[in-house]
C-alpha cells in the first residue's frame, strides 16, 4: 500500500473511533448531527456510518445511529479484563504477604499472554519481567495455562517453532499436548525451570462462566523452597483464585482450607534460575 493509501486508512480509522466515542457518550445521533459535531462532510459521514452498520460496529435506530453489537461486545470484553484486575488486586496482595514470592496477574490479549500486574514479594525473583510483553506459551506457567484452556492458543503453540530456553524446556509437541490436557484436568500449571533455570512458576486460572479471564501466577526461587513448601505455596494460590472468583460473582470470599498440591504435581527438581517472549 502506498504512503497516501496508508494515510487515508489511518484517517478513516480515526473517524470511526471518533464516531464510536461520540455515540458511546451521547447515545443515538443522526447523520447530520454526527457530521456537525465532528466537522465532517455529510456525504462521507453517511458512507462511513453505512459501512460501520454493515460491519456491526454501528446500528440504526429510530433516533439515528448508535453503537452496534460488535462494538458493544468488544467493550464488554475490555470491561471484563479491567474488572478482573480491579477485583483480583486485594487478593493477590494478600497472597504476596502470605507466600513472600513475586505474584503476577496474567491476562490474554488476542492469542498472546501477558502480565498485567506485578506484586513484589519479600523473596523477590531477581528478574525484571516487563508488563505487557508476550510470554512464552510453551514454557511459562501462565502461558501453558492459557494454552490448555484455549483451543486457538493451543493450536497456535503446537504449530509454532518452540525455542529451547533451558535444558528443561519441553519442545516435543505430543508431550506438550499431554501436559495441556493434564493442566486442564487439575486446574494448575507448573513451569519446572522450563523458562529460566532456578525459577519455578505456578499459575491457576481465574474463571467466570467456565471461561478463563485471567490467571494468578507465582514465581518461586527453587533454592529457597523444598517440595513440601512448594505444595503449600500452590495451595495458597488455588485458595486465592477461588476467593477472586467469588468476588467476581459479588460474594465475599469464604475462609476455607485449601487442598495441597500432590507429589505427582510437583516432582523433585534439581536446583539450577520467566522471561518475556520478545
């Protein structure tokens, strides 16, 4: 596409966002009203709104054009993502105080998995993981968790080239598929030094209406925790996501004992030290 064509596309996209912003705040508006408020030609405004309505981004009502179902669904999904961050924060802060290790909130954006929030612990992992950068979905606990719960992400991972990050990174596609099934069955993902040597990652899904909307993740220094301690940390993680899910449903979290992780979930590991996928 030529530079001029790019400029035209960029201008058209800006007009669409301006129209959506106006309709979202002010409600239904006629072509003439939108043209006047946004200082756009009437003819091009009519053509733009017709195209937006055809794509479901806008809709025609008796009072003019309004936000369409496609835009409404998108806004709702964005609200859900922001909602889980707001609701999860108090529980994740409590989790940090209980376990002492770094805690993250991971979310899905497109088919990528990113850390949206970080809570530093007393025994912080000396690795700076930038928020917002995509994580490896075959090696990090949060990445594998979303791959297990999302058929689309799983398919993309299995069909991708998988880099060997550490000696423990799994790159065998059949083995990864089996692990994704196991994660889905137990509701817990563990990265056993698969992204960075010496660091164990644990991630548990935050579910709403049986769909994953986020994940709580703990980064643990293997040198500071034995297998029994690791199972206790996993139990705290599972209890935390249960409390977050109750808050999302408008109920106060219940105080209940958590089930420890089994020996099969946390096999003994050799000592040794998650990085974003840039």
